[in-house]
C-alpha cells in the first residue's frame, strides 16, 4: 500500500510497497544482471541494518563495518574482501572468517536501531521493472547514498 508508513526504518512505502518489496525486487533483478550484482553486499548490509528485526543480530556489527569499508575504500575494495572471505571459507581451506580487513572500522553502536534514515529502499526509483534503468553507475550511486544514510543514522545514536 503506497504512501503509508510500513517499514521498520520509518520510511513511507513507495510505488512497489514497503522496503522489503524493493529489497526482494532488487535481489531478483540481480540474479539476471551480473553487473548489478556487484552491489549485492552493500544492498544486503544496508537493508539489514535499516531493518534489523529481519536480521541475525550477531552479524550486524560486521555488516556495519562492511558498509564503512565500502564508503571508505569503494566497491572494488569491498569485493576483494568478500572474495578473500570466500576463499578462506572454502571447505578444503577451513581457515575461517578473517576479521582483520574490518578491524579499523567502528563497531555497531549500542542502543539502536535508529528510527529513521535519510535514504531508504522505498525511495529507490524503478522504471519498467528495473532499478538500473538509467545505468549501473547511477544505480550504484543510489545504493551508496543508502549506505551513507545507514551509517550516518547508526552513528547518530551514539552522539
């Protein structure tokens, strides 16, 4: 139901519905578009940090740190860290998760979640059923704005 506040994040629903509807539509579109899939990790991290009732609490700190890494060093750096983790988690390697790439970033502040975010998934434009209607870089820029808003709001609760 567009126009009514439905989301944990405090956002008003958009034309597709609540943020969860946008999230599922993004995940579905990513499956058919490898270039769009590059932003999968920031999408998941930002969504779960904005809607923690649907997340596993023990992972939120790592997701908060991943968003900070993404904002600090860019998408390629985040993808390199993710590839490193996948390689370490290979069943033959059994090395486990390496937290050192995220150690320099602030932990998730206690006392959350924030009540509102200046940018949310309900605000993403979609045309002809696509979030990349105006190109992948424009889509990536919008995801970065959501990531920035997510980190900013979480940081504000400790102020």
